[in-house]
C-alpha cells in the first residue's frame, strides 16, 4: 500500500513486456490486483507502482526498480497527476493499493517467455518462420 505518509517505488519495464504482464495479472487475479501503471510519453516503457522498499530486493532482468527515498509519488490525494512531465496513466490510481511485487515478478517472467515464443525463437536458438498457409512452419535463415 502507498499512502499519504509512504512513497511508492517504481518498477520500469519495456512497454511490450509490461502490457503482457498487466494482462497476465488481470487474467489470473482480480483486475484490482494491478495497481497504477504509468507510461512514458513515447510509450516505450511502463512503470508499475509498488510498495516502498521493493527496490532493495528487485532483481528481475530487463527491468529496473527505482527506490524513491521519500521523494516518491504518494497516492493520498486522488486523482493523481502523473509524476513526470510527458508521462500518463495506463491505469490511473483509484485507490492507495499498488501492485504486489511477487505477483509482478511472476507476471513479468511469464510475459518474457510469451514474447520469446511469439517472436518465434525456440530453445535451441533457431529462428522459426511464421506459420505459412496450410499450417506448416519452416526454419528461418
């Protein structure tokens, strides 16, 4: 929970992985399990608000967690303007609940695996061509 007296930390991820993670969390848990999510102006990254202190143990490859050291966003006065100029809310805050770091960690891992599969990369590192008409695949070059 982030409240008037407690700042939030911010986990940033590439937008594609973040959007997948939002969908994964919303499908697997109550939709309210995803707290507020920011996007940058270019929509290259998403930022998940997580409880203060999350940054100390965050180690998910391809992401970063910013410790706010008391300078972070507080969700006490809703609605909240995005904290960074040029950013916006993908999911605006409507409560003081934020995304659970464990749930986010699992969703980001699943999202990374889904993206890898969707991009057609198998475990052996062989690029697989898209499915052709007739439903067959051929190795890519």
